[in-house]
C-alpha cells in the first residue's frame, strides 16, 4: 500500500467515524425531534462513507467495463457499492417516515421538544414521567403532581 | 451544561475511542482484496454479461436482497401515507408559484423524463440504474406539483404503477425459478457485453425497479407536500 493511499484511507475513515459520532451525539443530546432526525441523517452518511472506504483501493477505477473490455487498472470492490446504493434508498424511506411521524406529533401536541412531549403524554395518560408506570388509584390527588415533582 | 449533555459527551468519547481502535484492523489489506469482490470482478462479465459490475451484484448475485430492499421502501412509503392520511377535499392549497416557475417546470418535465428513462435503461452499461433513474423520474413528477399546488398527483395511478412494477419484478424472478431452478436467475442468455440489448433479463428487472422507486418517491413527496398545505 503506497503512502498516498494510506493517507486517503486514513482521512476517509476518520471522516466517516467522526460523522457517525457526531450523528449519535446529536441524537443523544438534542431534545428537538427535527434535530434528532438530522442526527440520524449524519449517522447514515457516516456509515455509507465507511462502507465505501472499505471497498476502496489505491489507484483503482470504478467497476465498469469500457467497450466490453476489462480496464487495465485494478477495479474497486463492487459489493460495498451495491450495499450503499440500497442503503441510501432505505435511508430516504426511513427519513420520510420519521418526518411524517413528526408532522403527526406536532399536530397532536403542538410541540417537538421531547421533554415537554414526555410531560404532556404523562399528563394525558396518568403515568409517572420517569418510568411510564401508571400511578396507583389509591393515591390522593390526580397523580400528576407526584409525577412532576419526582422529575430530576 | 446539564447532566444529559455530560453523559452524552462521555458516551461519545468512549465510543470514539472504541471505533478509532478499529482503524488499526481496517488497514490490514487482506481484509478487502481477494475474496468475494475479486471473484465477482473476474467472473461477472462472462456469467451475467453486464458492463456495470455493480448492477450484476445488485440484480443477479444479490437479487433477493434488492427485492427485500424494495419491500422496505414500499412499507416505509405505505406507512408514511397511512400516518399522514388523506387530505380533505376542501382544504386550502398553497398559493400558485407564478409564470417563471410554471414555465421552468413545463420545460424541465420532458428532459427529466428522458434523462430518467435513459439512466434506467442503461443501468447495466453505465453508472446509474433503477434507483437513480427512479429518483429522477420522481423529481420530474414532483416539480410540477411544486409549481402549481392546486393540481395534485393522482395517487391511484402512482400506486397502480408501483404495484405492477413490483409484481413484474417478482414474476421475472418466478420465471427464473421455474426456467433455471433459481429465484431471479438471469434469463435469455448474456448477449454481447456492452450492447444495449444484453445481460438477459437484467434491464427488465431494472426497469421494474426504476418505475417502482419513481412512483413510490413521487407519491411520498406528494403526500408530505399535501399535508404541509393542510393547516
């Protein structure tokens, strides 16, 4: 493996891993649903870049025959490319479904903040905010105050 | 900085260390060269007869996976349509886009159809294929909706195209099953590599994939757009 190839591989791998980490960080940290979906998109992009880089070889050309003849140079691995081709389409489908659910959530609750959403759902269903377990009926009060007060 | 951010940061740093430790393994070259990829590169042109070897992986060697992937896309599109629901017939539309966008949409439409059809039909020869061409076809049908929101997409037609294309894909696969003993086995021989009429039944499969992806994406985009206008 030449010096140049190693450098390209290294930059690509580091970029892919950074994208994956950034996506997961966004999904874990942010509370806004749209931003969580953006994190998912970053994660998908990172995984796709990672797969493409695995199939990459220095100085190799795309796996396509010109005039029905094998090219003289080496060709890159076609399997990761086919994988990524399908992964992109699946990613689009998943994102569209997620956005549709977000639209429905906004219509139902009027907010996309996950913390406010959790409070509203706990209020609506009479469950505790933390674990979603219904409060016992023998409790005095509606159970709402208790669930809100046990919030960290 | 609250508890949630700190714990998230610690988690990410730990995961990052783990993933960067993998880098050392990834640089061992035996991991990628040789093996299945090299085998396919050597035998695919004679066995399947496509000039674009990615196509032969996608439709001949792993055709069943492509069928599964089409199923995922179908389920996602159906679920999105189900979640968003039908718009009421008296709901207000977005305002019309005006003369310039109307004309641009009219001019773009035939060229996008032509480009999409070209990319789908040459999927076994050049970079491209059913998925990419299907996305362009979907764009061709979605741009007029953006220009004049009052003329919505006919969902019945798009679902009919989607259903027929999916059925055609499975039918070609069944012909392969009964004719050659394997589901989705390529039919009609390989032909001469590099010709438009070559690679047996693969261009037909890619045509079905392209129509299905195009109809599904167009329906999905139109659904999202109609809901936006609903409120």
